[in-house]
C-alpha cells in the first residue's frame, strides 16, 4: 500500500496524497422489510447503499443494531437482493438544492421530482436535519390567519403559527377542505404533504382539488401508500423541513399534512420490524415519541421572522375519536377541527362539527365581542341538538323554554352559516361580519330574557313534552 501511495504522489505533486479507506459490510439477512448487515461500525441514522450482485443499488438507513449486527430499513423496494450483497456507507445526512424554483413542483421524500418537469435547482442547500428553536424564543401567537373558510375563520379562528388537527373518517371531505384552504389562504407559501394516500388520490388532489392556481404558490411532497415506510416517514419530515426553510426566509407558511396517522403507521411498521414490542393497540412507544418531534417543529420563529401554521389530518377509524393516535394528537396540538359524517350525510359541506371542535389560540387573537358571538353560536347549536328528537316528533311545546325557542328560530341561519361552496372564498373580515349578522338577533333576545329575569341569564329548563292523554309512552317511541 505504501509503495502504491508513493507512485500516486507524482500525479499530485503540490500536496501529500491522502487515502481514507472505506469500510464495507455484507448483507446477511432480509426478513420482511428489515435488512441485517455485518462488518460495519456506523451510527443510527447513517445512510447506506446496498449493492446487489447484479449491480442493483438500494438506498437504506440504519435504524438499529444488536452487537455486531446492523439493522437497516430500505427506502426503495428490495427485489433482487441476495445474501452477501455489499453494504456501503454513504453519509449521515442528506440534503437538496432549494430556491424559488421549488414552488409549483411535486417531489418525493428524497427531494426528487415526480412531476416530470426536470431537475430542481436553487441557490441554497437544504439539509434534511432540522434546527430546533428554543421555545422561549418563539414569537407568541397573536394574529389570525385567513384560511378562506367561513366556519373556521369565525368560529375556530386560526392564529399564525398555530398547529391544529383535522379529525375525520374516510369520505367525509377532508381532502376537499384542505384544497379550499390551499387556494383561499392568505399565507405566502403552502406546503402540502400527501403521505400514505392512494396514488390515484395524489393525482386527483393536485389536478382537481389543488388546481393550477393553488399549485402556483405551493410545494407538494408526495409519498403514496405503496412506498416503503421509511420513504413515507421521510416525506413527512421533508414537508416540514421545506416549510421551515421558507419560514426562516421570513414567509408565513401554511403546512397541510395528510395525514399524521399515516406517519404514525409508517413509524409503527419500522419499529415492529426491528423488534420493538407493541404497546397501545399495536403502536410501540417510539410512535408516541416521534409525533411531538414532528409537530413541535411547526409554529412561529423568533419575533420579526416567519411562521408555520400547520393542519395535520388525523384519520379516525370508524369515526372513533378515542383512537390512540387521535388521542395523542389532541394532547400535543393547539386545537382540533372535527368533521362529522352525520353532517356530511345531511349535505352540509364542509362538514365541520362546531360543538366538537376548538381552537385553543382563539381567545388570544380575537376581541371580546367576537368571542361572545362564537360562544353563543355553540350554545344554540348544543341546545338544538339536545332537543332535536323532541322537536322532530312534535313533542316540544313552543314557549316552554326561551333558549330552545331561540335555538329553533336561529337553526336555519346557523346551518346556512357553516355551509360553504367549494369554489367560494370567504375572507376573515367577511366571516366576522356575517357572524355578527347571524348572532345579533340571538344576542339581543338573550339580553331581553335576562332583563325579564331580573338581570340573571335564564338557565336552560327541561322542555315541556306533549304527553299522550292516556299517560302512556309517546307514539313515536312505541
């Protein structure tokens, strides 16, 4: 080796020739999605490439180890690999070129283009490793963000830098709602992460829901359901990383992640494959540790810098809001918007369940009058829903309860307020004005009732029921 280096010196006479040997390992086992290799001493998160005997190259990442064995998770499919394949380290971190040319493009979890529009260039290099922000240095949420949806703007006001969950079952209209926000929002940049969706839905979302207008100022990171779990995991992280880049450039970014549940499922597949025991409904503990690591990266930067306002969709299996991922997401997010299948079946779109939804930042970013109108709106919805069955069968007597009378009178207006066309944008100021128009009659009626009771707000009384003359059960209940 020394003699060879001396001979090579003549080709580089101005400096000493340096040679750094590169260790290579061997593939010894492949079970399911997990690769096992020996002969390497590298850390978790290191990137490797597995070179098959036929020259096929598969990129993988170190996800664990046991003694001399290294566990790797492939990013692409592993067909064609054989025992003894070479495992070569690549590096600990990857990145991509980024700049204004990234807007309007569709990329995968590695930053590679999927839209056939050529390579992506840029003046800056984006390292995939995030830079964490001290929570004490973050600018507080103090300004509303207009998303163009009347029900959200007026009743679930979103603040710049807020993180919310969009809880919905299948076929309730969450993709449509995301597309509306993408087109109507006043945010500077929109980053959309489509993780674990069907390939057909990715194409439809880009062409029909997002549209040319929405795509013009958006970046889409897509990883369909047939991708390897590590690729789906990377797509979620890359979408957040791209949003962080534009935030650091001083932009107000709207991050739409569809979905957080698929991200958790990808992490579950990886964890179970390397032997981590399951805990809650098949989810290992590492899943619940990864969720806040992803979500906490969104939010405001330091004062005077940009912001990331994030919506994470959470799939509720069988419309069960007590799903482990849904329950964990509610605890770490700044609010949640629940889409109701019942409302969707009634033809109300977007099918937002106002009673079950909440924005935790709303009290800090709206005035007292706006907040009181929102609370009154929810109260009337709740009163009507509690007595809906009695009202439907004609068992409620008008005048028996003042609150119920007001709820019945305002119900058509409340229902119309939360309904919005797919192509209709309602700005924040208009949403606020329309809320006042809908709620002022109810607010005035409440004040009149309070005055009639000596200044005390009337408590909701149990509505009177028209009982049958024979004292038996209601006919509708037989």
